[in-house]
C-alpha cells in the first residue's frame, strides 16, 4: 500500500504523491502482524493489477493492515490519502473532473451526508453490497455504504444510578435527572446526528421540547469529549452521559490502573429497547463520481463486506461489524446484545441543519 501523509495532503498538491511500499512498512513497523486478516489465496498476487485511490478520514493504524490484505488478495494497490472529512470533501470538490479519488471513507452519517450534498458520490450497483450490508445502513441509491457501526448509548455511574431508572433517550428530559447529566457540546457531530434521529422519530417541535428538558438537567455546561465524559461520570461530576460504545471498549483494554477504576464504575445502558431501539451510526464509504478506477473501487468496497475484513475492520476501532453473523470484539460482546434503531440512517442527513437549530434554540451550547 502507498500512503500520502496528512502533511503532504495539506500542501495543496493536486497530484497524488505516494510513499513507497518499503518506506510505508518501515514507518508502520513490522507488517507481519498476527492479527492481520488472512485474505491471501494459496498463490497470493505478486504483481499489481491496478490501483485504487482511497481518501479516508479514519486514522486507525489497524486499517493499514486491512488495505495490505486487499492488495494481497486482488493485486490492486491501495493509495491512501488521509485528512479530516472536511479537508477531503473540499479536496475532491476542488479537483472536480480531474480528481484522483476513487473512494471517500469517513465516519458518521452527517459527514457522508455532507459529501452526498456536495455531489461527490456516484451511485453504485453491487449485488454483493446489497446482500451483505443491511438496507438501514446504506444509502437507498447506492451512494454510500456503512461498514462498521457504533451505538450512542447511556453510560452511568453504577454507584449513583439504578439501571431500573433508565429507559429511553426521551426520558433524559425528565426533571428526575436534574443536575445529573453531563455531555459534549452541541457542535459535536455525534450529538447532532442523535438529535437528527430524534427529529426523524418525533418531529422538530417535539424534539426541541426534549432538548430544553435535557439541557435543564445538565450538571455543567457541555465540554470535553466522550472519553472525558466517561471519566467524569466515574469521578461523580455527573451521574450519566451519552457516549459511543467504542470509547468505553477502548478504555476497557487500557492497563492503566486509573482507567481500570473508571471501567469498574461506569456501565452501559442501551436505550429504547422496548421501542425503536438504540441510536447507531457508521463508518462508511462510497465511490467518487469522477473516480479514475471505479471498478477497483467497487471491488474494494465489496472486500470490506467480507466476513474476514468485517471482523478485522470493526475490531480495529472497537466497533460493531455491519454484516450479520460476524464475530464481535470480546469487550463489546461483554456489553451485551441490544436492539438497534433500524430506521435508515440516510434519513438523518436531511435533518442535520434542523438539528443544529433545535439544539441552539433549546440552549444546548
């Protein structure tokens, strides 16, 4: 695999500049990782049969090994361009018809929606993807597909909250939680997507009333990130928060004694299990409209839907695979099974602008 660093990306060069494979292996360490996906045939490809240019805002080192597995299986070289979602979207827009991007990969449906609205994606027809990726986790027109998912759930201090008190996201606006909730700011994309999902479920007016009640229960002004919220729930700053599952899973694997104390105190509750289910979001990708290698791009996306790639891809960031039957990371599995909201997440995108306005009017800073 070849890689364009974020430093080179930001330099503004319009052509792909790649680091040689040998240099990449040196910079990434030994590539013979026992946890890498075993996708090679008995006669692995020794010569490249093409390339695919992947623009990705995912920044997990384990993904690199996954891309190497694709090359070993298909002979197609992966040229990786890294940057933030906004940087990559603007890059592709500015390149226009001359873009080198074959695939845009990013996290959260809100960012996929931004790219969709910018006209970046081309409709993709693939029987494999349509069979393997649940309809609720892909764009109905094939513009993008989800490949991992995370749930945004209630996390609580078990010394201060009886889980029998917990039920739904909607219940968090109840005055019984006054002074007990801590949360990230409204500018956080994960919170915006959650509110967009509430608008889809209840409409804008009712969701605004919920936001007002929710904000009235804050123990402090919104701040920090999901990890910070979890630590502060353990410390007693607040009793509950909303956070993505992979943050707690990541912390559960940390050997630091202070982190272990946090894990002993903070537990997960999956909301809305008697109703529509817990809110989920995705990491997703789509083929770029002016892709120079569209057939290879589709092959890459199909590869990400294989059982082996799904397991490796999801475990790389402690996420849930989207393909049914693929094994889940043991830590995630210890959280228990849950019912997920099966509303097509593509429906949340058109609600995002309204979600931001609703949060502003409701006082969520």
